[in-house]
C-alpha cells in the first residue's frame, strides 16, 4: 500500500491541451516481445508507470540487460542469453507474466512464470491462453503459484478462439512467430494495442498476416527475429480519461493524436451526450458542459465501446438529465466503483440483468454487470478509497467536479497506469496535490 494520498479541491475547469503518455497496455507487451531476440530492442515513449515494473523485473531475472533513461522515456533492452527461464517467485502485480511463456519456450524449451495479478474486476481466467499454448505443442502444468511449461519446439496450429481475448491473441502471436510452420487463428482480438504488437513483431522480421475485419490471423513461423526500434503509441484510455475530466468540469480540451480508429465509439457516444467534437489531423477537440443528455452504452471488444472507458463515462452520466444505462459485457464485476460515487451523491443502481440491451454472455448469472445512472446529481467531495486502476480514474474525475475537498487513498492503483497524473491535471487547471499520509 502506498502512503500517499491525492487531495482535490473540486469545481475547477479542466481545460487546455492534454499531454498523453505511451500506452500502458502496449508497452509491457513490447518489453516481452524483446525476449524473442538476442539483439537489442529500443523502446521509445515508455510511460513511467508502476505497471511495467513486474515486467522489467521478469526480464531482468531471465537475463535481459537494460539501459533506462526515464527522463527521455527511452528503454534499451538486450537479452543476449536467457540465464534462467524459471521465475515463479516474481511479484504478481500484473497480467503480463503469462505472455512470457512463448518467448521463453522459444529460447530455452522451458518456462515457469507466476500466476497473474492485476485489477480485481472479475474472475479473469486464462483458459484461452493455456488452450492455445497446448495447441502450439506446449505442455503446461499449473503449480501452486505458477505455470510451468515445456516443449521441444513450438509448432504451428489452427486455433479458434471462443472469445476475442486481447491477452490470448497476444500470447498466440508471441508464441507462434518463431514456431515451426503456420498458425491460423480465428476470432482474434483486434484492439489497437494488439495491432501495435503485430507492427513491432513484423519490424523484427515476423511473417504475420492479419485481417481485422474477419478477425483472422496467419503467422508463418521464422527461425529468428532481429532487434528493433519502436515507439509506444499514445494511450487511448488516457485520451478518454482526460476528455471525461474536462467535460465533467465544463472545460474544453484538445487531445493530440486522438482519432476515430482509436476512440471512435467514445466520440460517437459523447456526441450523443450533446458534446461538440471537432476532429482534425492533429487530434480531437472536445467541448461541452453538464447537464448532458442521457445515453445508453454497452461495452464489448474493439471496435465497440471499450470496457476501460465506462468508469470515467459513468461520471459524465451522473451529470446527464434523465436515466442512462451501462451494460458491461467484457468483465463480470466492474461496477465496484459506483458505491463511492453514490456516497458522493450519485444515483446509480447496479443489476445482474442485461439492462437496455440484448442478453450477453453474463445473462442469467448473478454478476452485477449493468448499471442505471439517474442524473443530474450534485456530487460532494469526500474520502475515496481507490480499489483498482479505472475505478480510480472515475473517483478522480468525480472529485474534480465535486463541490469541496476530496481525499483519495489507494493512489498506487492510479500510479499503475497514469504517469504523474496530478501534475498533468494541475497543468490543465485542477487544484490537486499529492501528499504523504500521516
Ligand atoms: N477471458 C477468458 N479466458 C481467457 C482470457 C480472457 O475467459 O483465457 C475473459 C476475461 O476474463 C474477460 C474477457 O475475456 O472477461 C476479456 O479479457 P481479455 O483477455 O480480452 O483482456 P486482458 O488481455 O486480460 C486487456 C487489458 C485490459 C482491458 C482488456 C480489454 C492489458 C494488460 N489489459 O486485458 O486493461 O480491459 O484487455 O480490452 O492489456 C486496464 O488497463 O485497466 C485493463 C483492465
């Protein structure tokens, strides 16, 4: 637990041009991909967030040598030799370690990595990862706190994913690029983060054909991959977070590099709230202020409305006139944050029904995966305990628009995914500071 708190005096407009960091959900995969070559990989625009630390720890333990320049956001990683592919004792703070199995199997034929951590937003099984690795020829054993894997040589395979999982698609990519033969995959995830990993692997020499429209992938295994210089693309979750912070407080904000490929469904839905959106080659300008119009949203895999956006969007819906619905179909337990919003004055009820939309895969189960939000309701500043990363952003935005002072604890969850968030919000007009708690 961090001893730090963030203190916010609400009611100030967030406005200006947001500085967007490199994507959290791309950078760690790029670091793992660097394990596939003995040559140096140079990664630019690395966000300075705590989420990458367990991945760096894993790479260092297996033998990577790193030159890190945090000021320049520049990481150079070279894994000339794998010293050990057994790292079961590493910290379980993120969901990346399972992605190292493929590269470690390719380099040494064996791997042992810790079971996964990450945000508490549902059960989060890894069955699709394991089934795919099995198809590629690996034998996987679940041990008490780790996964052990071994293989003589990874072999191309035909894989039909029953759900377009981001992590499982990335795992298949990282495991098949150097496998013997061709791997064909149906129903892949086509999130921009997955496409960024494909770009990097291609630059390293991988043979990958991807048809996003058909959700199909074909990978022809190669014998070796080479070093590469890549730049982490901007984080689209940050784009949405800053846009919501500005709109909730009645500010106007320009998000550089934002475009409809990255945040298309978000743009469509904020327009329905009554927000003005001006798109040009350099980015997107959002302007609008509460009260908004009510809007129903359903989260689903890309290109639909992303699950990581519903939390900041929900804060906007507390300021919409009437009742809005959020139907979450990606994670079964992602509305925990609404309790704190209700304590601030919001009117949000969660339900295990598929409210407002067709039945989803959580139909007739007991998961509280729909929310109905009635507004507009004034929010009052209070003490807020952050339970996970995106919940933390919802709490922070609620604190920015609330009347009075809010104290946010559990700040380490925000630090996992947002670099120096209080400094960037202060530059945009927030009255916000980070303090050591007593
Ligand atoms: N799933 C399975 N079996 C599997 C894998 C996934 O049932 O083997 C289920 C999950 O339980 C979940 C759904 O499929 O219900 C989606 O999971 P997916 O594998 O697509 O997500 P992920 O790779 O675990 C990444 C991001 C998440 C983001 C999702 C969806 C990283 C490290 N995490 O997770 O980001 O929400 O894709 O886009 O890339 C965040 O940044 O706060 C975050 C949670």
